C-alpha cells in the first residue's frame, strides 16, 4: 500500500501527515507536530518569530526550519511505518518568507554528509542569517516604489494577482538589497520557505511552484513565469537569483542520499512544495469551482478555486496559483474571532448565550462595521467599530448585527472572484457554532458543511504527493478521486439556506456596502437606505 508524506512548515510549527491509499482504502496513518519554540528553544523564537524591537519587523531562522525538518524526518523514520512503501513526499510552507543563499549553496546541498546533522552543514550557506516572514510589515516604502515603477496598483494586481503587499517577497527582497547591498550581492539564490525545504529533501536546488511564486509580486499570473518588468523594478540582477517556476506537480527529484543513508528512507519522489494556502485548498477538498472554504479563526478567510485568473479591482484580495493548475482567490478579514470575542466579552456572555442571542434575533437593518482592530478588507488603518441604525442598548442585536456584518462583508468582498458559490466548507474554531454557520448559509444562499480537518495544509501536501505519483506524463490524475475520503465535509453537518432570509441579505448587502463607503469617506449618508430596509422586517 503506497504511503505519501505531507509536511507543513508553518509560522509556529512543523507538521507531518502520512496517508495510505490503495483502491478503496484510504487513511491517515501517521500525524505529528512539533512547535518551534518548544522543540528548538535554542533559537529563541516566540510563536516561531525572532524577538525584535520594531513591531513592524518579523523574521525567523531558516536553520531552525531545517533542524525541525530533520527532527520530523527522524520521527517518521522511527514511526514503525513500512518506510519502503513511501512513494512520494510534498510540502507546504508559510507563504512569502524568503531565504537568502550564498554561492556555495548549490554544490553543498548536493553533497550533504549523512554522518553529520543537517543544521551544522548548512549554517554557512546563507547570505543572510534570518528570513523575513509574512508577518513583516516594514516595507511600505518599497511597496510604493515598486508600484510607482510598474504603473500603479491596478497594473500590479492584474499582472501578479495582488497589488504590492508589505509581506510579499518582492518588496522584502528590495528592502534587503537597499539595507544590505553586500548581503544582497552575496546572494546567489533567493528561495521561498517552500523551495528551500524541498531543496534540502531532494539534495538539489528546487524550483518554486506557481502557488507560492504568486505570493511574491514577481510572477506573471497568465504565463506563470517571472514578469521581467517586476523583477527589474524590484532589485538589481534579481533574475539570476530567482529559482525557476515549475508546475505544482513537478517531481523535483528523489530523496537525497542524506535521508536514505542516515534514516533508511527509500528513493521516494520529492514533489515541488507550495504555500500553505494553495495546499489548504486541496486539504479542504476545493478542487472544483463553486466550492469555497471559509475559515473562522483569529482572522476569517474565504478562499476557493477559480478557473480564470480574475483579480480584485479593489486590491484587497489575492489570486494565487492553485496546485490543480487553476487559480485560487483568497480574501482575509482581520476582525474574525477577535471581533466575536470582543462583542461576547463586552456583553458578558458565554458562547452558549452568544449563540442563543443569535438564534433569537432575526436580521434587520442594523449594521456594525466590525473594525475593532485595523482591518485588512477593506483597508482600514484606524481601529473602531462603526454603527448604523443600531443603538448600544440592544445587546442581542449587537450579536446578530456583528455576525451578519462579518458574513455580508465576506460575501461582498469575495464577489470579485466571480464564482457562483454553491457549497461552503466551514473550518476553524468558530465553525463549531451552528448559529453562525446558519447565518453563513443564509447570507451566501449556499449549502454549508462543517469540515473536520485539523491540519489541512499538511493533508493537502500529502494529497499533492499522491496526485503527482498517480499522474503519468501529461495526464494528471483526477483530483476529485485523489481527495475522496480525506477532505470531505461531514454529511450530518449540512445546513440549507433559508430563501426568505437570503433575499433579505441580498438587500442588506447593498446597505452594508453603502455604510462601508460612508465610513471610509467615499459615499453619502446611508440612513435613508437603512430606513427603507427597516420597513421590510424579516422573521
Ligand atoms: C497569506 C499569508 C498567510 C501565510 C501564513 O497571504 O500571508 O496566510 O501564508 O502562513
């Protein structure tokens, strides 16, 4: 029975999942996680991030990621699994982070010595000891410079899938080239976290896949190759420092002699790694247009597969390459559980009382713009919830207005994806709340399922490994078949939309958009609209 290993190097931890697939039988046979802070305290990270005085700067240690990889491979080797059945490995990594290798890297990674630990052998291969990661927001100047050089935000969004974002790799590379011209000059290769770790497994300089390359502001979405103008606008002689871009299901090599001799692994295929969001797309079963996932976590995220690379004209959403060869749209809302907890705490409610208040209160023309913290979508830099048609003496109304606002905002700001949403796979902590999921179904007019996947990125990576192994030549294996039995929603959790409520929410969405425009100083007072909607109560 072939085994497939998926690894996920996230901000705080490294997770491994091994799946076994044989005709009808499919199961997860191994799952393990290690937290960087706990397993590797010598690096001094907090939640996987190195301590910094400037809150805008966020970096981590690439040697730590490599050491974690070795610890995890040792765990897999000692798991009791029949290692000889391991057919392929793929990986997922936090997006945007960059790893700067010096000129000795390419030869050194090909000749790792199995008698010595990995970390000691790679310590000297970096042109920069630290890697900036996705939580870094220190590159506002570089974003502005790149945007101006390329003809504006819209141009950049259209070509690369996103306007310039501070955490994206291009602006990060530019900042390094300005701050440390010597370090930049000594850089022979700029890897992403994903391609760096794939290189260590294959013992060769690995390519990046379009899923992760689209998080750089450097890739042309349509051709899935580097966009020369963006590369030139970012940093000098950058083209020669970038890896190649290869399709997600590329087998980049086999496990190198290092892993085979030291741990007894076979010559399993190493499949290109991708970003955690593209891997989660697969791990949540979103291999067809029309299904989206909504993750209700600290922040709320909506993402789904798109056949066409449509982009968000308002500049808040992202388009990444999908591991299926299609595209994926993703929009992130910072005020997710953060806002839900805030309202619950302010009202002194338990979660049960919060759900009861939601159930007991029908939707109405009362709106909270839930910007308790500065918001990503839409971009709001000054924190503070804004209220319309709502007095503060209606606590139950607050709960309803908040959840309505969050769902309506997600529906509104994902319209750019042009996807007719039929099914939603809900994940994340708050997806356990049925009252919230019913609101989601009513607002989107879609069927909602709860999805019980804890490590969707690692699972997605394992499924990508299986898919690459089952594909032959140009013919890719059928994605629906690959994910079957692994990334399926729980049938018993199915929720149907209420048509009457959905009709009401379609109207409310227009009012919400008007309130948002007003609050952002881009539109007239929405009170007349609110009054009009208030005349149409709904039960
Ligand atoms: C996506 C993003 C995060 C990281 C987290 O654009 O920045 O989701 O990928 O690992």
